[in-house]
C-alpha cells in the first residue's frame, strides 16, 4: 500500500499569541464560538472578539502582578476557558488546567502542590474554591457575575474592563511580555487510570509544534463547523478541538451537556466531531437500534453493497442513499476525529459505509498529546495512523536490561521523540528519568508495532498486560474488543484473578445491558453471559480464553474522558 503524502500547509507558529492574532486578521468577524449562556440561549463570539478579549485578559493578568506565576482553570467548557489558557501563557505564566470532576480535596491538593497563585473558575465552582485551604491563591477570577465577599474575587467582566482601560491608555505590558517558549508554560495532571496522577510539564514550543502537526495531518478547510464535546482540560480536546481549530479558522460549537449531544448535533449541524471511542460506539448503537426497530436492516445492507460497488468506479452516492441516517446526525457530518483509546475497527467501517470518515489517532498527555493520526482516507481500520511530522516513533524491547530496537511487525513498547514531547514530570526527577530511554525517547507505556508503511498499531497498555503462569502475555484490550461487540454487554474489563493455588485466571468483569434482561433472574443473566463468552472463546487462542466471569451491577467508574479506571478493579 502506498504511504500517503502529508503536505505542510501550516508552519509552526512562534507562540499562541501569533495564532490568535493571525486568526483574527484572516477571519475577523467570522464566528469562532457558538455556546450556551446560563439562560440556555445560544450566543456567538467572532475571531475579532476572541483576540480582543485575549488581549484584555492578558493585560489585566499582567497588571495584577500575576506574570511569572502559576494560574489554574476550573470550569465547564466555555470560550472563557480557552481565552484564560492562552492569556495566562502569553503573560509569561504557567497555566494549570484542572478536571472539574475531581473531588474538592484532590483539587485542593493539586493547587497546593503546584503552588498556584490565582485561579479562573465558573460560578459553579467558586464556593468549593473558597472553602479550600489555599493561602497562596491571591486572585479568584470568576467567569460569571457572582456575589463574592472574599477580597481575592474579581469577575472576568471586570478583568476585561480593566484590561481595555489599560490598552486604551497605551499599555503594552502584555504585548511586551518576554519569556522562553522552551520553558514550562503548562502543568497538566494526568487522569490517573492506573492510580497515580503526575504533573506533566509542557512548553509553548511543545504545544505549538503539536498544533501545527495536528493542522497538517487533519487538514480541515476553514468552512467546517466543529462540535466540542470533550472536557477542555484534556490535552486532546484542547489541541485538536480548540487551538488547532482556531488556527484553521473553523467555527466551534460548545456542547453543554453529555445528555444533549445528539440534540446539539442536530441543532448545530457540525461537519466535524472530535471525540473518544465511547461516543462513536454510543452514536452507532443508537442509530443501529433505530434501524432494527424499523426493520430497515436489509435495506441498509443492500445500500452499503450498492454504494461500495459504485465507489469502485468513482461514483459516491452515500450522502444520497443514507441521507435519512445522516439527517439524524445534522446532515453535514462527514468527519470524526477519534482518539484517547482504541476504536473498534468495525465502528470505523460502519461510519465510512454511510459516508462519514473516522480519523483514528493516538496521543498521550506527555506528547502534547498527538503522536499519530490517520490521514483523511483510512488505510488500516485497526491502525492509529502515521506518526505526525517531526516525530519519531520506534518500538523497543527491554532484554536483560538492554534496550533493543524491534523490526516492523514485532510488538514492544512504543517510544516517541520529537518537539512535542514533554519537558518532564513536575518535582519528580526519578519519574522523569525512568520515563525516557538512554537515547532520549519517551516511553509511552503502551505496547504496539509499526508495519512496513510506517503505520502504528496499538496492542495494549503495558501496565494492563496479564502474565499467565505459563509465562504467556495477554493483552486484555484484545479480548475486550471481542466482548464489547456483544449487544447484551454494555461494558467489560478483562483482568487476571489469582486463585489461592496461585493460578492466574483470565476473568471478564461484565456490566450487562440490563434493559435486555428486565424479566430475567440473576442466574439467567449469568447463563446468557457465559454462553456469549464461550462463543468469543472459540475465536481466541486457548491461553487467551476467558475462564471466569463476574457480573457488575453498576457501570464502571471512569475518568472525565470516559476511560475505565482499571486499577480499582484488579
């Protein structure tokens, strides 16, 4: 297969300031954001307004004496989030994006550990912040108009007014801010699916190089409309769904609740979604269930075969044949950018069959985050794509303490080197040293392989590997992929349970779709699950077969990016 050619349409910007300035110059009064207000109305912000607010907030930050400090953000998704992020960095300060779903004690701990001196937050979280033991915090900047008697409080609106006053009087304190773009500008705490959060230090050079690679690989024209669904504190959403989109000039519509994703898709009619695999599976299931309910499965299958045949001779009729399905997705959706976890290859093909391209990618916070992504035309449904420009990926194996480079096709740890790779872990020299190879490649902790064309394939997480008594290694994700295709299973995790005898037994923890078992006893549900697992076992090598199952009564606990927190299950 011929390797796609990636054109470098975009050149790496010097900093985020350049991105905001050039986007305002190019796109001016074009709408950059559509978002819901507190009154549930839809408001708009133009590229000019974005740049103007960015300058005002940056100037106010600088005037308040917060240059060269650390400033946190704690809020739901909104334009002010992105403005605060960029303005903090432009003020020569370090931004600390926080997960709003964390417990107050965890947020307090991160604020103390990072020594943050200010925090941007929405009215929803200001009371929690005020109750925390964070004496170093000098300013609490509320995105909303809120009554706050604490002398540290100031509203975002007041910040804009203050900044504009200074700008009108000729202040260049923000514009003149000088700092080293190779030094830390962002401190991001990982989601901790394996139990421990680390503070990842990224430089502005890391971030801008990743934005540039993202723009060139994804290659979206500026007339696109993107629906923002994932939390902005997550680097994948921030880089691909926000900053890259602003550089390209697209319109970003901010989803206001996971409950309303389908409603908002219909309302905003996006051409692009940036999501994690769970959303793809959920959308596919909802549409498939509706097709089944209306007895249209045969009609759809015939349509798929017919359109495939026509595409072979250069005729694409998918938008016409599947217009009803596409209408349920707003009618304009033609691209889904997916990352954060493994995506079911069958789901990717399902969307392609109806005319929606899924570009699966791979990233990790420590790499800003994008490492690889599939070009517009997917070559391999089970691949996460080609390494981004400027990034080197190699597969290594540690043999007797030696690092050995593995050839194409052999599985080992995915290691990355390039301009997007982090500076290190905050206040953790030993962890930083352990995270890099002798040649300076970052150890991702993920296992996979490269094929002859340079496409990257993920096989599983290093920490998730189950070692059996016979020495065989099992990647639980491989088995989970089979189990997740079963309609009666909503979620599953495969673990290794150690019996009293010392034998490691492959065990499937299953959360069934209880809606399908309303009139069934627990024994009947277990019997059904055992039968389904037995069918899956027939497709697996003997050492990979599930030997035991455990039924879960509730969904698995997840991070805000919908990854199951595995360490609590072992």
